[in-house]
C-alpha cells in the first residue's frame, strides 16, 4: 500500500489563528531554533498495527543517508535528521497504527526547491505524500500552519490519549515523538482549544511548549 500516513496524521491537528502565543506557549517565528525548512519522510509502505512489530525498531540509517544525498544533489543542505515514532488513529481499521520516520532540517532552500526535493523523495520511496514545513514569521502572507513541540511525551502515552479521546483522535489523527520524548505536531492555524486540551491530557505543560509558525505542504 502506498502511503505516508505518519505525515497525513501529523497534519490534522489545528491550532487557533488567534495565536498560540495567547496560550502562553513559547512562540518562534522563523528564528531561534527553527531551520529554514523541515521534511518529514519515511520509506515505509506498510500499515503497522502492532506496537511490538520489529519494523518499528529500525533506525532508518540508510534512508537517512540517501535522503541527505537527495537534498545535497538539489542544491540544499542538511546536517542530519531526527528519528521519530509515529502513533496514529486509523478510522478505517478503528485502531491505532504506528510508523518510524525521520525529520530532516533543510537549509539553503526556497519554496519551489523544497517542493521538488519532497517530490523526489515521494517518488523514490513510493509514498502517497511527503510533508514539508517552512519556518516563517507569524505575520508572513504565506504562514498557514504551526509546528508544536512539547517535551515529556512517550509513544505509549500518545496512544493512550488518542484512544481515550474520540474527538482528538478523529480530528488530530495522531502525532510523532522523538526518541528523547519530544512531541511534534504540525497543523493549520486553527482550533487552539482542542490543541491545549489534548496536550493537557498528555501531561504537557503548555508554557514549556514551543510553537513555530510557517507554511506546510503535503507534496503528493
């Protein structure tokens, strides 16, 4: 099955256009700690429903090298990537699904170049879509999304919160967690109350969350 459900699921969460800054999360507008762009990708094409599946233990090492080669071959730069554990709700199967992926920080790239790189990755690894996020000022005309990063979350905790909250699992779809326990959600700028409620269910202190503004694209 061709898919990149990890990316589709991340992008379902919405954070209010009135601004995450009003919720006292730490806002970042294309500045400190925010790369020019990010690419979220995987080489997985299977639907994995067992959290103990050995495929979820892969470190995607070769994939990491190959994608960085693609980035460099198209004139951009990346210092490396971050391994992610994705947990998502499948409406079709009525259960959670899982996926390993990587997030690549990309520098020296514009909107068109980023789109092209993501499309090359999509085709090479037989994916339905690849998610990109360009960090931009909050007030930039192209800003249409946010990236929320929050510490202290595990894949198990994320799964339990999704299962316990029908509204969140239907609207958010899921999210990803780094091996260091940092939650990552990317979404359109809307629906801040739902985001705060769900992160609270995860035990996240919203004042410690970082909100990055920018432009998201599902390259399909």
